[in-house]
């Protein structure tokens, strides 16, 4: 049991207030600064470790100052929970500080390891205090750790850092000033001296220097992100330019394509190798991976396909030629592809694929899967491909697509699947290819919890007017 001290007189309370007022005010200022630092990432909706660690450091330090005030201690007199809480704040306050220095790049491996070990010890002191209550030995261990950590940081600051020199110079000045005040405060605690607390003054200086670094690095990252976004927009326009324009007006074929990338640029690709009244050669491809690397390889697929136009009427030879062009040039990324050649003169449909989902053929209200797969492109130089032939009948509708459609997952993790896609193809049989494409893409997007892959489809109707 803790003894309850006599109730102080009015004069004593007034003296406590005058003694605590500066600390309470500084604590409020520090907490406010921490809340402002935490508000920036929330307003911008962009997580920022530097601002988060700075906010935690400031809020914990300011609350620690309040808990050390005599008026607060008088209010909570006799509360074991308050004593434990006040003690654990002494151990917790250092953790976000060290994490900030690490995130800012100011810690190298040796010092980083030592500080992480110190954080583990502080964690044990935190748990021990919660379980057994405050102990003098815990404070002694904590003070030694603080002094050791400050010595390490000061020595490291004097030796320099590989981080941004301007940022490090600012932090070094703030750190040296804070270290001087903190050394004195912790030495007082170790020696049992009772002079006035001066550490918060140094902390205000340090907080200002850390706030400057956090704000400058955040603004710099935003500037770099803005530059990247501009470059991605240019890359997006370039990638869209390699996709073909609308299929030309044809008496026999009506073709619609839809391309919905997961990010600004993507690895899906389609092309019309041949497009006229008599023939339609439709290619679709999917590069492994996402983003800029996949988009760069998609442009290589475009060049490989263009070089094989002379083989437009022979799907297996076209894919073999593309594979020969791509092998060894894609940095271990592979490409799946499917190509169909429709001929209104011979009324034949020739199809071949390279590790791609099967083509769907809608005929007389039934959906058929056309499968004729070889090995994926750009992976094996010995890959061979074969062509399957089917008669071409008036009213046929073919659908080529990438696996982003059938592998779209809902909130439960269930895939959209081949059967649902086939059902959609039947349901949209009365729509124009363009409207059917929009309906299918919309249905997949409504199904999926988030778009985790690129979505690309090609729909071609054969009118059979030749």
C-alpha cells in the first residue's frame, strides 16, 4: 500500500502551480507539435514513417512531462496504475526516437544493432514495470541506456553520416544541444541530485531540428513522386500509342477491344496483324509482372509481332517467330499469347496459343473452348507451336482475353472463373461487340474486390457476307 500524503494548503498548491506551469505549457506545445505531425499524413492520405515516429516521440515526451508535474501526481496520489503508467512512459519515449533516426538513414549497422538491443531492454523494463511496479533499478538501467545511446549518436554525428549532409548537419546541431541537457538530466538522476529539470529545453531544440528534416524529406519525396507520376503519364501515352486504332470498317468482321491496365502502364497487349474485308488476324498477349518492366516488354512484343506479318495466315509460325525474337531479351520475364486468323474466303478459323487461356467461340448459343497451347513465349528457344483449324460460320463470335478476367477475385477470394465468362459471352450475344466488351469488363470489375491484374479482351463477330 502507498501512503497518502496530507492535503496541501492553498499556498502550497499555488507554489506547485507556479513550479509546474512552464513544464505543463512546454508539454502542451510538444504534444500539439506531435499531433500536427501526425495530422499531415492523415490529411494527405500517405503514410510517412518519419512524421509518424516524430509524432509518437513528441506526444509521448509531452505526456511524460505532464505526468511528472506535481499537480498531476497530487491528483493521482495513491494510484498504483498511475505510478506504473508514469514509469513505462520513461521507457517508451525513446523507442520512436531511435526509429526516427533509423528511418532518416542516420544509423549505420553497428550503432543500429546496439540501439535495437537497447530497445529490447527497454521493452523488458516496460513489461517488468507493468507486472512488478516501478523499481529504482529499472530507472538506473534506463538512464544508463539513455546515456549510452546519446553517446553513440553524438559520436556518430561527429564522425558524419552517409545520409543527406544538409539534413544531418541540422540534426547534429539539435542532437548535440539535446544531448548536453539530457546528459545533465540523467547524470542528476544517477547521482541523486535535485536541480531544476532542463531537459525539455534541449528537447524543444531537437524536436525543431527533427521536424525540419521530416518536413524537408517529405516534401522531397512528394516532389520526386510528382516527377515519377509525370513520367508515368508520358509512358502511358506512349504505351497506348502502340495499341492499334479501331479495327477498320469491314463487311465481314466487327471487332472491339478493351484494355484496362492495373497501373498507369501494364503488360497486356493486343494487335490486329491483318485487318481487311477478307481477313482478320487478332493477337493478344500478357507479359508476366506489372508496371514499367512489363510495359517495356509489351513494346518488344509489338515489334516481334510486327516483324511476323508475313506469317499472319499461319498462327503457329507467327508465334514461333515471335518467340525467336523475344528469347534472351526479356530479363527472365515471359509472355503468354494467343493468335487467331479468320479468313472469309476459305471460311476457316486458324488458332494457336502460347501458354494462354483458351479462346472462346460463341456459335448457335453455345460456347466452345478452343485450346491449342504451346510453351509461353520468351522462355524456351526450343518451343514449338501447332495450329488448330475450325470452320468459320456466319454469326460466330470469338473472344480473346487475358487471365486478369478469369482470375479476378472477390472479397472471399473466389475467382471470377471460366464458366462465368462463358455465361457472360452468351448473355451478351445480342449486343454489338463494343457494348458486349463494356458489359463484360464492367461485370468483372463489379465482382472483384480490387483490380489485381490488367484486363484486356478482344471480341470479333463474323458476319459472313462474302
